[in-house]
């Protein structure tokens, strides 16, 4: 009786995965009536890539894979040249897709099946949503493109060259980690900014409030407070947008905590979650009574990835780090609470990030860390309440302040239960 051969089983498994990858990509390509390569061609190409990798490994020559890739590309180019597509498409996407399919088949043989499958799904999604992606690119403005390029500079150029080492008093300043925080906050803001541009003013107050809160809850509050003062009919809409934008701050902080200090997420959620629930109740009530129609004003926000903005936030974060570490050393948690109340008036991100860093360094326990973040959010909420009163006037204040107060009461209750 023959014994089981694990090596043969792994080989068969590799070819089976390659075949599945080719079928997945080919299934999407089959949708085009005049496509030069469909289900069978892509499936065979992926298997060919796996076979070429096998032969290259046996012969100890990587040229076999390279020659196979060139042959696949040449085949597709000749097919496109002899019989162009009816819609005038040069077919370069199909050529590249075929080459990627071949490469993924080879990748499977080199025991990278999981990565190959993930890439295959990503490629299929990109191919399938062609029209939607083209619509997004056409709607991009020069400002949007600059934002994307500047974020690339912040994350892929500046970040890798900064030293990952502690400097300064209390070893509080780490250039790499400070800039990583800049990239994190800029990335969240850019995501909200992009979503806000895509959504526009067509889909109502809830989405404007949500994405406006991701970009800047302060800017969103100021814009809709001003518009409610100029047109009293916008009061109900402005109320809902402002409430949702300020609720999103708690969601944003939760995302940051999960990324930087996962063990602090549960106690932080227990504090901010009460304010979130109370605020949601008021926001839902306002949504039910909302009757205003028409286009809504768009929050005008600065480029979230502008180099000057990033440098300013990095500088502010560094100053808060030093102050927090110094006051934590000489006055304990009470000193950190003072910094939280002061810095939270204008920016809640910097004190949140510095507090999470102190927690990760084990110089601050969970309870005071969460309390400091809660106080910063309360301080920021009080500042924006003042903006509503000063800019929006009495009518908007009567409509918005009960909701903001409910959020603040929830935060206070959460802090009281924690301590």
C-alpha cells in the first residue's frame, strides 16, 4: 500500500489554489464580450505561473519565470494588436491583469498562497469597479490631488528617515513616533475629507455631520453655526450636523486607541460610550423632527495633509508630550489633568496621543489616562458650545446646547464611575 506523500499533496494544493485565482480574475474579465482573455485563459495562465515557478525551483534558474512572464505579455499584446477592442480601449489593463495573474500563480508555489489570494481578490475588485473608480478620479480637484501627494510625502518619505529613538527631558520626544502620530491623524482627516468630497451635499445632514466630524468637528460646527444664523430655516439641519460631528469625535478617539493602545480601549469606551449614547438619543430625536430640505452648506476645511499643518500639529504634540511628562512627574495625575483641560480647548488629538504614549510607557495607569482624555474632550466640547452661542445665536444655541450638554453629562458620568 502506497504511503501518503505530503510533498505531492502540497504540490497539488498549490496548483489548485493557482487555478482558483485564475478562475476568479477570469470570471470578471469574461464579462467583456470582446475580451481577448476570459475564464479559461486566466485560469491556464495562473497554472502556468505555478508550473514555471516549479520548473525554476527544480532548475535553480529564475529566468524560467521571467521568460514565461514575457511570453504571456507578448501573447496578449499581439492579440490586442491583431484585433483591437470595439470600444477603442487599448487593452493595457487586460495585459497587466494577465501578467499579475501569472505572477500570483508563481507566488503560490513559493508558499505565499494567502498573500496571493488576497492580491487576487484586490485585483478583481479593481477590475470590476472600473466605472466607479473613473467617476471618483474625474471628481478630484487639484486640491484633492495635492492632498493625496502630500500625504504620500508625510508617510512614505518623511516618516522612514526619522530616527526611532527617545530624546530630550524624560525621554519624551521620539521623532519617528511623533511623526507617526502626525501621519495617523492626517490619514484619518484625509479619509474624512475624501469621503466628504465624494458625498457632497446630496445625501443629507447625517453623512455631512459624520464625515465633517472626521475632518474637523470644530470647522463643521463653525460653518453650520454661521449658516444657521444667516438662514433660520437651517437651524434644524445645522443642529443635527453639529451634534453628529461632535459625536464622531468619540468614534475617532476610539479608532486611535485601538491602533495605539488596544488595552485601553475598553475603559475609554466605558467613559466616552455613555456620552455617545446620550448624544445619539438626542441626535435621533432631532433627525425625526428635521424638515428642512435643499442643498446643505459644505464645511470649508483646510487641506488635512498640508506640510505646514502637519508641522504645526507635530510641534503641538511635542510640546504637549513634554508638558504632560513634566507635570505628571512633579504633580502626578492632577498635573496631567490641567494640561488636558488647557490643550483640549483647541485640539483634543495632541493630548490624547500624548496620554496614550504615557500609558504605553507604563508611567500612567489606565484610570488617570482615560480621565485625562475625558477631560480634554469635555474641554473641547465646552469650547464648541461657546462657538455655537457666539456664532449661531440664541435660536441655534437653544436647539444644539441640550444635545451637547447630554454628551458632556455622559462623559462626566463615565469619569465619575471610573474614579
